[in-house]
């Protein structure tokens, strides 16, 4: 009996510690570090109080299997400055495919300064991508063309580095005196770092 237990113990020990049986730990927790899969970018339409003084005409362009760029243009009919408010409204996609609005709501005065702070290190890359070098607030009236900003630069923004996995719709808009001067919608999926597209 003792020999049988000793043999089972040795076999178990060899099996557990062998290089062949090294389990890959990939926990399926709902929260953690993530990578971003960009799904869509569009201008808001049919929004109440939208006066279109800042026109976002952005779209996503797939450059390769792993690289996505933002292209298009931005037209400021008014100066983008701190007289505007920055607002962010996030919706989360539920298990049956519908959107739950107002999952996160953010409103900050001084839109230009707030956006610069939110973008952090990405601010310079984004501004240079639209042709504004040494950008400070305000951003003058004009037409700004995006020749292609790699979405990887947005890993530098001041957002949490861990979050709940899922599909999110962000609506960024700029307001003043209860009017919406400009609005754009970004749809992303937060995935576990090891998950495939």
C-alpha cells in the first residue's frame, strides 16, 4: 500500500512540474488591463440643440490587420477655446445588443484646456496630426485635415489603464449656453490583452 501511494505521489509530482503541463493562466475576469479594438467613429446626427459650429468629419481606416488610423477633417466655424464646455456621455452595450445610456457622464468647463489635460501625452501627436504644431489653447477657426493618426497614440491619454471589458459608445460634445457646438461618436471594444480580434 505504501509503495502504491509513493508511486502515485511521484507520478503526480512529475506530471504537475513537467514543462508539458504548464497551464496558461488566462483568467476570465470582467475587469482588468485591456486593449482597444476601434469599431466606429462618426459625427452625431439628429441631436437636439446641435448648431454645428464645430464639424467633425472623421472615420476609421484600417491600415493593416493590427493598425487603425483616424482620417478625415475638422472644421471650426468658431474658435475652440475655454468658453466652451467639454461633455462626455458613455453608453455600454448590454448582453442583448442594446445600449444603456449614461453609464458614465463627464462634464467639464474650459473645453480646450480640459481636452488637452484629458489627452495628456497624446495631445501633441493629435494636434500635429491635424496640422497644428506647438498647439495651445485656443485653436483658431479653420479647416484641419487628418492625414492619418494611428489610434495607438490614444494609449497615452489620461484614461484608467484598467476597466470593465465590453463594447462602449462615447459621445464627445462641446456646449455653450445650452447649445451643442460640435459632437462626435466613438465606438470601441475593450478586450483582454490576449484575446483575438
